[in-house]
C-alpha cells in the first residue's frame, strides 16, 4: 500500500508545507516589512514569486528523466564548485553580516550553497553506483566517494557557513553508509574531522558565541542567548493550540529571523503543539515516501539519488527544529518549504520533482 501511495503522500505533504509556508511567512514578516519597506506584503509577495518559480522547477524536474542526471552528474558538480568559487570574487559574491553566501546576478540574488547541496547528492549517487564493486576498498571506493564531494563542503565552510557545511557533511556520510562504505571508515573520518571542526569554531567569534549561547543562553540573555530565549518563550506561549494565527507577539521585533530560520518557533506560538506536531508529521510523510521510492527503485543510481534527496530535505528540517528547540547550537539553516528564502524553496521543490520522476520511472517499467 505504501508503495502504491508513496507519490500521493509525498505530494500532499509538500503541498501542505508550502501552503503553510506562504501563510506563516506573511504572519511572521508583515510587521518587519511594514517597518522596513512600508509594505506589509513585501516579503510574502516575493515568497509567492519564489513559490511559483519553485513549482516551475518542480515540473521541469518531474518531466526530465532522472537517468539524465547520471550523465550530467560530473558537469553539475563542476558547475556547483565554480559557483561556490565565484562567491569569493569581488563584485560577484555578495557579503552580508561578514559572510559571503550569495551571488548577485543583477535581477536575482541566489545562494550557491543550496544548489551545491543538490548537486552533491546527484554526484554522490553517481559515484556510489560507479564504485559499487569497489565500495568496500579504502583507496578505490571510500576515498573517491568522500574526498571529491568534500570539496564543495570546504568551500561552503569558507564562506563561512558552518551550518550548511555540517549538514552537507552529514548528508555525505549518510549516503556513503547507505552505499555500502565501511562503517569503520566513516567513523574514522568523523573522529579525524573533530580537530578541524574545533579549529574552525574557535577561529570565528560568532561561532564561539553560538556555542556559548547553546550551552547557557541565560549567561548572555541580551546578546548571544537572546534569540534562543525568545524562541523558548514562543513555544512556551503557544501551549496546546496556540495563541491564534497571526496573533503571536514574539515576531514583533523580539525574535530575530522569525520569517526565516526561526519560523518554526512562531508556528509553535501561534498554532501550538497541535501545529508543531502536524508539521513534524508532514516531514515524516516526506521521509517515509522518499525512502519507499528509494527502496523500490530498480537501479542503484535511482535508489541512492532518492535516498539522498529525502535525507537532504528531512535532515535539514530536523536540524532546524532541533536548533529552535535549543537542542543544537544555532546554525542559520532555513526550514525546507516553510522558511522565507528563494533559492532554498526552488531547489527543494526541484528535488521533489526528481523524487517523483524516480517513482514514475519505476512504474513505467
């Protein structure tokens, strides 16, 4: 039954999340938009445009046979790496808050790291299939499948964008494990990476402050701990059923990034435990349907690609929710389909289109 209905579960889950995202982006941003731009619809209008562009990408991905990505994988990977390099070119990369994470292309500004995330999944699926007979070998299997995809991760970390780079690294390791790489190799890599992670964190003051705020937000309630404390207050105010859609107070210049990284907090405040549970169930629907699609693909490339895309969407959602609940240090990650952010939304919807194409391709066999 799950196999027959995997596409329906996926479509319904994504559509409900996208619809809720439009509503919540308006609810969380109208006051900031009015204060900053004199138009309370400023952010939601842009978000609707991004949504329409995302669905255009979705339909293109839905119609394009997923096996094409096997051929295009090396090209997509190189393009992603080039885009990440361009961030550091003066006049091309756009710097905000001390970090270069955007490319300004005149009419549009986009985040190459979001594109690189999906490109890395495609390339990883390609490598795992190509190396399937040597995957247990350290030099012929493990190193190519981990070292090459680590290039964009390093570039993202250099922006610096620690949250996205850690998410990509976790995604890479999960895919490597699914692909059959020895757990001992993966564990060894994790242990060997810990000193590097420590050096990176201590090299940037904002990362150190985030760790301190995570461990004890009340040590600096007006500074580094302010955002997470406001998030706690939002969830605490929501109770079982919330204070009502649009009635939340924490978004009124109290909780920074309420319409982006911390939108889940306002869902907790306005829709309560019921709304939070519903969102978690919808992401669970994506995870379940995506893994069913991966399991039932007759080709290894389809299996790895479907599993990678599913993990890309749900792992990021899990990390975002853990951050706003104070279970992980702040990482600056959007909540897929819900947070305001054009590149993230368009890439996520395109990824869903690829998933559904894998499902449809297996049905046509």
